[in-house]
C-alpha cells in the first residue's frame, strides 16, 4: 500500500526502518553511498555484498519488490549512457560476440550501472520509509540551514497546489477545443506556463504577507523537538558501517 498524495513517496508499513528517526536514515544513506562510490570498480565481490545488504534492507522495510522496480526507472538516462559507453570509449578493444568494445568503456559502464543502481535503491528505501515532513525534520535535526529547510517545506507543501492548478488549466484548454500535438499550439502552452508562473508568484506574496501578519520573523517553528537515542543510531547505521568495512577491505585486499 502506498502513501497518500500528502505522503509523497512513502510506502505505509510497520517496520523497524520506518520507525527509525529520519536523521539516522539520512546519515546512513550518506555513509552507504560514500562507501559504494569509493569502492574500485574492478572489485566485483564488494558490489555483490552491497547488493545483498540492500536486499536485506528492503526486506526489513517490508517494501513491495514491484514498487522498488518501478521507481528504479528514474535511472534510465544513466542506463542508456552506460550501454553506449563501451562503443564510444577509446583505448584497447575486445571482441564480444563479434562486436568490438572498449575495455575501459566496459569497466566504466559497469561502474556507472553498479554504483548508480545501488545509490538509487538506497535512496528509494529512504523515500519509501520516511514521509516528507519527517525528512524535513531530520534535516533540521542535522543542522541544515533553517532558511533552506523553510524553502524545502514550502516546496513540498505547494508542489501539489501548483500541480492542481496545472491540471485545471489543462481541463480548461481541452474544454475549449484544445487537443495538442501541433506546433501552432505551442503559443497556447507558453501562455499557460506564463500565467501559472504569475499566479504562483502572486500566491507566494499573499502567503508571505499572511505569515508576517501572524508574527513570522524569518524563522520557521521547529518541526521536531525529539532526537534519536543511541540505540537507534547503532541500529540505523549498522548496514552502512558494514558497507564501510566492505569498502575498506576492497581497498586493502583489492581483487
């Protein structure tokens, strides 16, 4: 079961990862990605272990495999780039099924695919187990600048509002005979985008005035007063610390 529109990408479930504070999961994601990126591309066993850790994490989070697979589509541009790389890269060539490929390109393609996929899956786990408000509260607990947290919170809040405006404008165009698909209609689309920008800007001005009239001084109230216990840090960073051990071992032992 996926979350509602207000929950963003959250997948509603009762798991140990869902119950971890957001700041713990953010740090865990950063450490895990750093370990993966620092691993030499040729140490294949290390990436197999990273994959096993992520599969275990997905199981712990009780995430449906189909949801994870659908969200992996976000890395499609990187997959296309990785598939083209062996054909366009320079250096020594190797024959594979009668096709000449660059050795450095093949290794580079593997590097992009492996590290990109592992990073995207780790980000999917974070987004699927943490609601937008909890994520902002976690960033706040990690001492992200308050102005940036406020900008992100407004973006999360008003993204759906702007999307609804865009949907209503589309319905209004179609009710007046617009069908799209012709270059001559680009003018109508450009006008709609401009009107949406002006409307959003004016809404922002009204919201700012309303906040000031209610005592806004430039700093938003804290989203969360509670921190994470030591046991939650240990539990949340366990997989990431295991990834660090794998990365260090890969650097020392190599192939």
